[in-house]
C-alpha cells in the first residue's frame, strides 16, 4: 500500500510560463504585505532584513509547493531536506509572526495555483492591518525610555514633573530610593516622548534642571503600552 502511495508518476510539473507567473504573483503580493508591515510598524528599530524575509519567504514557499504538488515521495524528500536547516532567529513581536505567516500563506496559495485566494487574502489582510493601525487599539507609544536621576531632597519635584509634562506623552514613576550622594534621592521614570521631541534635546535640557544630577536616559527595547 505504501508503494502505491509513493508511486505517483502521474503528477505533472507546471509549465515554465505557469511557474514564472506563480512566482511573480507571489513576489507582487508579498511585497504588498511587506509594505503594509512597513507602514503599520510602530516599533523602535525597523529591520530591513525582516522586510526582505517576508518577500523571499513567499517566493521560496511557492517554489516548494509547486515542486511537491501531489507527489508524496517528493514531499517526504523536501521535508527531510528542510529538517536539516535549523532556524534560530527569535521573533519577539506576535505581529511579526503573523506577517511572516501571511507571506507564507501567499506562497502556498500561488504554489497550488489558487490565484484568486492569494489576491483576495492579500487585499483583505493588508486592509485589516491598516484599519487596526488607525484604530484606538492600534495605538502604542513609539518612544519609550527609562529615565533615572538624582535630585537633592530640598529641591522641589514640581519643576521636574512640570518638565516631564511638557516633553512627555506619558510618564510613570517606577522606583524611588536613596541616591549615591548625601541628601539625594534616586528616581526612575518610564517615559514616552512626544513624536516631535528629540531624545538628545530632552536629555540636555533635563540635566540643566537645578538640583538634578547623574541623569541617565535609556531607550526601552519593547513597545508595550504603559
């Protein structure tokens, strides 16, 4: 029975024109998905490699699917070959995983010649992604920083808070403790700067506040809501 399943010589590979059309369609649709990701990206550090990976993943998937077809023997061989490759790249954002999945889905659809599904899926996916980007649930703080500083006990914190109100979209007190200097307290805030505020300008002006010392401004590595 196993031999009858593996012996499927009736499968015919697509013609050269069909293969080229499928791959070009996969390229075009995955490019739309990649640009949708670029437009809706809200992170701190945009990766051009990830942009390219979405497009290339779709083309590679389409090629593999067309090569396999309904031939189980070829499918088992490709699974064995792919199993040798070990992917170690971490994908931290759930949204990134979804966009990679969408690109792979386009590759699968074009690989089985489901062109209508590929086009419809790309258009709907991109439209929904953009809609969610502009929705209230899509809002996230773009410029997250950890601000730590010492301030003399006799100084009024009202000046510091007023400064943060003018430069920050939001600011939250995380910790407060003893400073290294005598009669000083150490504060740590998590802040989100306004879009028009340059972090270097913010640092320079904040360090000029009377009584403030040992200022450190560290950019956060995540985009979680405060």
